[in-house]
C-alpha cells in the first residue's frame, strides 16, 4: 500500500464525513465550512492523479465561494448560530432510503460495468494540454462558459435588485414622477432642469405626500426585507 | 486507488447530496445538497480522465465545466432565494410550492 493510496483513502473518508456533517451540524455557517472541507478534500485528491491545475482551481475557487456562501448562510440562518438544535427536514426517512438506494445502485454500477481499458498516458504538461485544448478544438466550450457566466451575472443582479427602473417608472417606463420614497423629488428636479421650467414648483406638496406603496414618508430607503415593499404587487 | 475507488467516492458524495436535496426544508440548505452532488460529478470526471483517456484533455474540460456550473448554480440559487424572500418572506421549500403538480 503506497503512500498515495493511503492519502487517497484518508481524503475520501474526510470528504464523505464532512459531506455528511453538512446536514448534521446545527448551524448553517458550520454547514458551509463542512461543505468547504469536503470540496477541499476533493481538490487535494485531484493532486494525486496529476490534475494539478484543476485541483488547485477547485481549492481556490471553493474557498472563495464558500466564504461568500457563509455570508448568505448567516443572512438566512434560522436560530442563533447553532445554539439551538436545528433539524429542518421533511420526508426524512424516504429521502434517506432513496439516497441509500441511489448510492448502492451507483456503486454497483461502478464495480460491475466493464470500463474501457486505459488509452494513452497523461501528457508531460497536463495543464498545458488543457490550455491548448480550450483555446483550440474545445474553444466552443470556453465561449459557452463565458456567455453563461455573463448571463448569470446579469440575471442575478436583476433578480436580487430591490427596485429597478420598471418599478420606478412603470412597465412602459413612461411615468412622469418615479415611484420613489419621498415622492421622487430628485428625478423631477432633473426633469425641470432638462426642460428649463419649474415643474417642481407646481407641486409644492409633492415631497410631503407619502406614496401609497411606501408607507409614511421618506424614511424608507435602505429598508430590508419587508414584503409589503416588494415589487411585483 | 483505481477507477473503482474514485467512483465509490463520487457515488457517496452524490448520494449524500441527494439526501440533502430531498430532505432539507431550507432552500439554502437544499443548495448545499446540490453542491455536494456536483462535487461527486467532479470526482467522477477527474477519475475518468485519469483512468480511461488521459491522453486527451476532454475529461479535464468536462471538470472545468462542472466547476463553473457549481459556481453559477450557487449564484443563481441565492439570487432566487433573495427575490422570493423579498417578495413573500419565504425561505422554506414548503412555502414555495406554487408549481407543485
């Protein structure tokens, strides 16, 4: 039994154990770090099979990803940081049976399937081969990944924005006065500047009139998760 | 540590993730299960590259795609959770059953 085999099994056990810990620990923040441990073990296991670049990529990427994830986890955490037991599950027994069944099936398949024999040997420069591949014959993959990342950035911002221009100016973007906390004074003043007339002066009470959607006055900006202020109503 | 050992690890990670996806009530914990499932896929992809066709870079490219999918899935998932939490104060799967058949 070589050192590599021992290292692989140690990493495999660590990965599976911390993967289980994700759904056992009481705090969502701890669950995030358990997931990070599982992913790091996989990244380290990749170093054993000549995947230096991908192993380091997984490690670096997942450290950052899980640190960001921890912030969101703490945002949505239910109980005070694991001081109370957390078990929020539905259909626990069936889920466990299905998961165990899937594991048995997959493991059985892995051992029974006659996998093809190994063809060729890893190139001397594995990372270089990957780089030449995605900049050459696999260029399409790289382009699709790039567009997918761009689309994700745009749609996450759209989804997570509290109020965008369609909320302020209506679906056709033609409201004269934006639906803003405080009656939209700033935008109206811009309008007046543009047209050289004092439209703001025509509505002296504008700033004091609370907008129907926005409660009693200008104290609303920056409020958090009040559902009554959400858009889409 | 042949192909079988790696595939066994991949199956275990996939099954644990599947348990989380099926059982967790909190949407963010459900996403942790999805991450674990993709983690299993990454292990399997790397193992297939090394043990079946190491001469080509295809397996490596596949792992690269899976790692990207993992990051994008997390970003989109949190954006959706934030949107539904803002609109309806919902962060549990049981309260978001509009599309239940």
